[in-house]
C-alpha cells in the first residue's frame, strides 16, 4: 500500500464529504478509455439521427458556462462514456466550439491532461474518471468549474447527462438532470452485462452497469470495515483504492485529508478493512478500483 497525495490536495482539506465509513456512490463506475482522446472531434454524422439532440445539449451547457466567464475549463468524460465513446466525443467537440465562439482565448483541459496529472502524482489512469480526483486536477489547472459527461444505459438507448460543479467545493452549479438528452443507439448494444474494462498497466478493472446484473455476478462490497481508531479529532479522509481478488485494499492514493495525522491513521485503518471482491459470471474474482472514505469521530 502506498500514498502519494497531490500537493494541491491542501486546498481541498476543508471540503465536507458525506460522513459514512465507506462511500459507495450510485454513479461510482470508473473506466479507462483505451486510446480515447476527447480533444479530437468525431464527426457527428456517425450518428446523424441524434445530431440535433447532442448539439442542443451542448448549446444549453455552453449558455450555463459562459455566464460564469471561465478562462480555463476542465471538461472530462465519466467512465460510462465507454458504452459509446462517439456520443461523448461529439458532445465535447460541440461544447468546446460553442464556448470558443463566445469566450476568446479560453483554455480547455481534458481527459488526456487529467490522466497525465494524476499519474504524475501516484494515481492510476482509471482515477481520471472519478469526480473527486478530477476536482483535484481542475483546481491544479486553474479551472474553477468542472464539467463531466455521463452516458447512462437505458433499455431503448442512452441518457447523456452533464454535471457542472464548482471545483473546490464540489457543489453543483446546475440542478441535476437539467442538462440531459436522450440518445438512440447508433451501434448494436453488446450483450456483455455488466461491461468490464481493464487497465492493462495496473490490471485493475471497473464495472459499467447495463440494467439488471446477471445472477452470478458479484459487485464488490464491504465485509468488515471497522471504524478507525480515534485520533481525538473528527474528519474525513477520501481516497482511491484497489480492491484485490482477495478482498484487501491496495494502491491507495489520497484525494483529501485534514492533515498528515489523519492520512496515516486512515491508511492504517484501510489495512484492516476486508471486502467481498468483484466476481464475474465465470466465477472468478477480479481487482476493481473504488472510491473510499474513512470517517473519524471524536
């Protein structure tokens, strides 16, 4: 187990996070998009039937962002964009174009820069699809606003949802579901459910849900995660960690912590936590990357 926190994590030390020992977010599905760069545009004609929906969503998002007069803007995909990368790529391209027409000289930060910055600071490439980790990058790059793209699987297509947050606090700047568009599938849906994507460098996977899970599939969960020993103060330590096939926590990277004392105590606590590992339909356990929060009470 190791920890190499970003130097910029100090600016997030006072950020309030939900106070549960383990944070399992409903949208916690991180993915490494192999060979995908959202800086390059993919022609919208590849799914022409949804051109108007994508462009209209990009225009509405641009209107929300331009009012804040950004000079730097981090726009990044969530892991679910791997379901159909062209949709997120086309939205990303349209959004950048709309904003550039209204704000001269704006600098964009994307997925490639996020992966680079996080890997330089001891994180995995997969972590560039976690909202909290992206906030670190946004603050470091001088982007006061974070924009993420999330492609939700639905029975008859997808729902492209755009989330706009203040980078430092994590507060939503636009109401949830207000920036959303229904997109029909432009390519046949794969039968794989859930979709498992593996980072070949770290041999760690992430899970993308597509409706009801098959009976034999097991999602990782906590079997024994005791509260940490008291250190006399209350606070949260948020981290990214790998759940091994044996159910242990490894390769921990700290996202935020009140101070070094909290960090050391959190790492000690995580060494005692035991999880039910992810198990595929083939009956074999595999390593997954998750977001963890260790909560200290007085």
